[in-house]
């Protein structure tokens, strides 16, 4: 394989690869991925790392990792993101809608995630503990927790951004604050919301296209779920060993007696 010279940072090239899948760091999230992009990263992890791995293997630099380490690293994180894709799909099932096979798939995925997480030497944060220890119990208790997650917080960010955008042309700061307060009051008024929903329903045209789209959506969801299960089976059948860093390797070699 022909090596590429280090003519630009690796981070920039990886960001360009992610852009192909409509994944970009959002400025309003401090440079991190927002929820939509994070889900795309998990859903397309196989294709994404199939692009990243050959690029890293062809990269030429004096301090570059070995081919074996790069392949091991990409395989490990590909499996982590694929497993998280299965987990998030099951956790987003609404209360009362989850079945026994959904709970069992979630528990299998969490078991795999714990093994992969340890193999990647990642830290165990409080959120990870909640995911591994409490999420499966709550899933069984409520038969789905999709309507109890942090989506409401994300929705409030979007609503606040909408209010700010609609009032941005007002020159007076006081005028913008008053306008945003009125918008918020209207959003909490049940009578106003009822009339808005009724108006939206009346303005929609009913056609066979809507039924076709719904049916197509169900078929695509079934295909995605099947693909996730296949990925889960593949990960279980091919466990990935622990990732040994260069420091750990050097440390182990230093402990060996000199001949």
C-alpha cells in the first residue's frame, strides 16, 4: 500500500470522512457531536471505519502507530459504536411498548459493551454505570423508557433557538425579551396549542402517498433492526482482545529479565 505524506493533520482528514456521512461538530455543543450526528456515527460505524482504517494505514509519519495497532483500534471502536447503536435503538422504545426479546437484546448488548469498554481501557463514568446497571432494570419495569430520556432537554434547546431566531431582528433587547416571553406563554397555553394542531391537520392533504411513506418507514426500520442484530451476533462470535497501548507494552517489556 502506498504511503501518504503527512501534508495535513489526521484530525482534518477524519473530519472530512465524517462529513461524507453528514456528521459534523456543532459549534453550539462546544465542538462535540449533537444527538443526530452521534446517532449517524453509530448507525454507519461499519462504513465510517472502513474509510478511516485504510487512510490511517497509508499515513506516513515517524511517530505513527503500527499497522497491527491501527487495525485493532479500528475494529474495537467499530464494534463499540455498533453495539451502542443497538442499545440506543432499544432504549428509545416508549413505555409499555417493549417486549421480552427487546429486553433480552438490550441485556446482550450491554454485556458486550462492558467487555468492549474494558478492552478499550475507557473510564467508567457515572453515566456508564447507570447504563450498565440501571437501564436494563428500568427497561423491564416500565417496558420501555424512550419517553423518559433526555430528549426533552434537547427539544427545549431547539424551542429556545426558534424563539431567539424569530425575535433576532428586533433591535431592542427589552423588545426581544418581551417577544420571547410571549412566544413561551403561547407554547404553554393548551387552548392555543389545540387550535394550532387542528389548523395543521386541516391544512394537510390526505393522500395514498402518506400511507406509502409510513409503510416504507416500517420496512426500513425492520431492515435496520435486522442489521443491528446481525452486527450484535458478529461481535459476540468474534470477541476483541484488550487494546495494549505503547506505554503498557513498554512497561511489560521492562519487567522482563535481561538475558
